[in-house]
C-alpha cells in the first residue's frame, strides 16, 4: 500500500492504495470522482484527460503514487451543471458531444490546450514555431486530436472551442 | 389508460405541425447536456454501490477446442481473490440485437480466440486483473478451425430468403451498351464506442439489479433472465446513460451474466468492465465483405441489369449475417437482377450489427460501381443516379412511401458546386496535392418498432415521460421532451424525460434507426390520450384544444393546467405497433454525399477537404441532434474509406489490432467542417409523427463519395478498402515518371 496526498480541485485527499492504482482509477474508484472516464486504459483515446500541475495528461498512463502533493483539476473542478464554465456551456450550445463519454476528457483537454496556445506553444500544423499561436480551426483540430470521439462530434467540438477561446481572449 | 395504434394506415394529420408550443424540429439543446459536460451523467461503471468488488474476464488463447483445466486453486490462495467463476451459464458469445433469449452459453467450448472463459473476482480491480492475467488454463485444441472467408476449404451457406434471381442478368450484361463487372472488398469494423461494456450486478434475495451499458433493455432483460434461468420479473436493468453503442450493445454481452453469477455466488455486488481489447474480441464485429457487382445499361444510362453477390462471414450457428444488399433491392431499377448473400463459417469473433448493418458497406460499394458506370457511359454521376430512380419497385408490387432522393441529389449538387467539377481524373493539382471531387447516393431502410411510453401530466401542470428506451447519444432525452412539450403545451423545463429503466414501459431500444420515430410515436399517442382527458374536463373536443405555455383552452389557451387539473394528475401509456404500412410500402430514407479530397502526389496520403450531406428522413424532431447524427455517420464513412480495418491473423483468427492505437477511427484533424442539410419531409406512412430514422443514414454510402473523389483526384480505383497510402502509391503520377 502506498500513502499519497492528491490535491484534487483544490481539496486535499489522503489516498491509501495499491501502488498499481493509476491516477484514473484513484479518481474514479477511490475518490468517487467518476467524471473522468476510462475509454481504453492505454493512453490511446484521451477520455481520461485531467489537468495535473497545469498540464493535460492521460490519467490512465500515470500511477497515483507518482503524484504526491500534485494539484489536479478534473471535470468536477471545471464546472457543475448549474455553474458551467464558458467552454462547457459552448459544448452544450454547439452539441459538441453525443453520448457524452469522451466529453469530460475533451473539455479538460481543451481547457489546458487554450492555455498552451496562449503561452505560444506551437503544434504540428503551426507555420511558425516562435510566433504567437492563433487558434485557427486547423490548430484546434490538431491540438485536440489526442481526444477521440466515436460519435464524431468533431466539427461541433471545434465550433465550441473556437467560440469559448474567442470569448476568453 | 392505454392509447394503442397499429400503423396499418398512413397518418396524414401532421398534428405536430399545428402545435403552438413549437419545439419539435427546433435545435433545442439536449436537456442532459449540462450533466454530460460536467461529468455528472451516470454511466454503467459509475454507480455508488456499497461493498462492490471487481471482476475481470479471462480470454481464450486458442480459436477452437475445449477448456480442460482452470487452475483456480493457485489464484484462490490469495485472500483478496473471492472467486474464479467458470459457470456453465457464462456467455460464450454476445446476443444478437433483438435476440430476446440467451446466446450460446458454456465457456468450456471455445469457438474463437478471445472468447471469455472465466471470471476472476477480487476486492480491487488491480488484484482481479493481476490474478486474471496469471490464471493458467489448459486446452484441448481442435485442428479444423477456419479463419479465411475466401479459402476453398471454408464452409459456406446461403440464407434461402436472401437470394434473388430475376430475369437474365448474364444476357443483359452481354447485350448492354456499357457494363461494370468488378469485385470490391470491405474489411471488418468494430463499433469502438467510447464507453467499454460494463455491468454492476447486485442481488437482494432473488431480485437482481443490473446496471449496465445496453441499447435495448426491453430485449436485454429477457436475454439476461434466460441466461440465468430466472424470471425477468426478478430483474431490474438500468442504463440511463450509455457511452455510445453503434450496435455493440444491442444484445446482452458476457460481462452482464458473469457479474450476475459472481454476485450471487459471493454475496456481494460485482462490477465487471471489459478492457478495450475485450470489447474488440468479445463483442460484435462487422463482417468483412467480398462483393461482386455487375451493372449493365443502355446508351441512355438506364440500368438493364444489376448484380450484387456478396460473401460475408460469421461463427457457425449464427443466424445474423451482414445484409449487404438491403438497399440494393429497392434503390435503382434494372429488371434483370441477381442479388445474394453467402456466409462463410469462421472461428472469428462473432459477427453482428455495427452502425447501419448492410447499407454501411453495401451502399459504399454499390455507389462505387455506379461511379464506374457513369464514367463508362460518359454520363454525369448525379444524372446517372437520377435516371435510375425507379417509378415502380423493381422487385415487388408495392409503392414507395415518401422518397426525396432526387431532391437530395439536386440540392447537394447545387450547394457543392458540382457543375464546376473537372470530370477528367488526375487533372487538378495544387502543389504536391492532387484534388478530386466525388459524390454518392445514400439510402437506408426505415423501420418502426413496437414501443410503449408513459406520460404523466402532474397536478402542478408539469409532465414526466417514462420509458425503458435508451439515449446512446442519439438525443432521445431531447426529442421525447420536445414531443411531450408540443403535445401538452409545456415549455421544455416543465417536462422531465426518464429513460433506461426496465421498471418503465418497454420502449423499442436504440438500434436500426427506429428509436426516435418509434418511442416518439409512443409519447405522441400517450399525449393525445391526455389531451382527450383535458378536453373532457373543459367540455370540448380534443381537436379544438389549444395548449401552450402551461395553459389550455378552446380557441385560445386561457386557463392554467394546474387550475384545470384541480389536484388530479392524468397519466396515459402510448403504445405503437408496426402494421401494414411497413409491409405494403417500401419505406426508406435517402440522401446524397459530396466530397472534395486532396491526395498527396508523393506520399499517397488522403485528406478530406470538404464534405456535404443532404438527407431526407421524414420529420426532423431536433435539428441539432439530427445534424450531429449525420456528422457521426459521415465521419464513420471517412473512417471506412481511409483507415478502419480489423486485421485478422489467419493462423489463429485473432484480431491483430484490438485497440484504439491500432484500429484507426477518425481523429479531429481527419475531419473538415462538414455541411449537413436536412430536407423538409413528412412521411405519413412511416409513423404517426411522420418521422423516419436518421441515426444511420449518414454512413450509408458516405465512404464511396470519398473514394470516388480519390479516383477523380488520381485516376486510381481502390476496390479493396480502406484506401490506405500503400494502395495509391504505385499509381500516383509522380511515381510513374
């Protein structure tokens, strides 16, 4: 058993768990935060995306015991049904989902991605590695390609992110 | 109170057009949206069930034979391990959609590689997974397994009622001005819904509660009861949120029965979730297909003959086969016809329904062949299709119900700018990219399914809709709310729709695109009955009743519902059954696709630059969710065209690419901004709400628009899907220099 302190959505949690427990399963099975989804358990789909110390990660690919003291933001920390973030509201308005299973991962991923772009991080489709990163549709699509959606709400995911990123800038 | 209707006659009243609340058809946001975007929607694995333990299924690593030994004792030495289940009731295969009875059971016999053969239950998921990985299994293998559908030694059979030989196709081919005679192949597909299958079983005495991820609870409850040898009255199944299905959750799958058996045996609730690899191996695959298409026409391009003969595969004993020719039977004319299906019996994962079984791959190929015929005859592909829309059904003496195929073709061509297309292949280049344009027709049969729904108008003037129908992302919560709102004159926040609970009246389940029109009709009928009761209270005729914004009256809505109800509530169960209109009219949905692709002249990489779909599917109940369904279908079409392929190892039949890293579904950057146009249509033969199915129409031919565009860009016909780089490289102009 490993003793780990996780700071999730601003609240400290003491976790006593098997060292094999992934961050994803710690959130879902131990802390009851089931908003973060398990789609593949192998870092292939992005449904488990959470924000650790400001960066988006696949929580299925990292063990909980490696995050002692880390600040973690999950979908539950981004907004609640009656207090949605601008991005969450945009996903509802644009129908940026259907079954909704990949959606928390999409939203956590996009929340961090907008910050990455603001910090000037380039992507595979950026023309210039040094310049500011404008979130064109192609940039949004590329930067969100680690989050699979089998319902294929991709056009509306782009629409939602474009709107929310535009409102924030 | 029951309101029953058998759909024996068309319903020409179009009542939903007259309701003043006016929500049906609008792009209303999904009422379940805020829960989904905030992670609060409860999917199968996410119920808080006290004392729950975890089970992990163990898979067979042979493809045919028997399990002779399961070394349970070694595993059970660990205190954390509760049980190793090898019960004869474990499912060997998943149930087919609508089976309504248990599929083959008993895991001692092995039919395919990856088949579940045992369940290991432990305190935690990590312990169960570790023990399951270490469980030693002894086998006795049988050497006569079959893995290759096209091998000479593979046994095949032909379903009798799916063979058509009409006129003389051979002669038509000989006498034709233009012909196409080609073999096309499509690979197997996996549904790959984002939520893996999961079940939590808990018992209280003889009563079982099963929380799972299923599409058709009305059938699944009977499949589970039959598998466990108990009465369905003792089971409650819950699936209020389903993380995608696409056919893979139509029938009961192995985790449900395993969880129920284990929970009973150890006396604790048990959760069993399939790993992504198990989803590929133990749920349904779409069969690969081998399709021989023959088309013959005169100088005018009008078909004189049509052949569509297909080889698909499934496990021995399975009645389901991919109904590849389903739309070929009615879409185009040609009086000499030979259509048939042959099923190869293989030791591969069970073949079953994957989004739009039949048309998804049948239309994909038929629409490639039509493109080839258009070129051979020197006729524009849009025009060729329009010339071959038959006035009379080419095989049966029945009329068509509403059919907007011509309009979809014309509207699509206009919006896409089809007239500006360069018809000569390989003639348009931008830098390293070869640009091409292609189109295809869309068609999918329409089905109405028996459905019940209960609607209760509460004394406070709000309403509740209840049915065991599911919402697998399709928008059921939205459309049933909208129908009840319009029929009862209530704003959206005054209607609550409750789904996915077998304690509610039996819905039709989500599948075959019938969910919305069938469950929507049941809600409509229940609401009509409530309107009659309200009219009685007001002493008026139901047809004169005006309802809006929570008020009712004759002529104009004047009195609040709460006042009229005076403390009473009114409840009714609507019950729709399919009838003569489904047999006596050919019902289907139609559309068109137009695509622009860029193929890299050096690497052979294809990018879809632009895609348009125009669809006619009867009354559209929610413009937003219907559009999203069409996006989904068309993007599946992009996947079918370019990347999706189940790869089998023909030495032992195992799926080589059994995860999302190796089975390539489209990602965000693979998809451009897609345009979807929904034609205004009312199909009075389809349902009392004049709606037809739309969930699958988007895929039924979409891939052909992409590959026809690849041909236009490069001059290369890929007849062996998917059109990966290796199949284009050799024929690219830069390689030939």
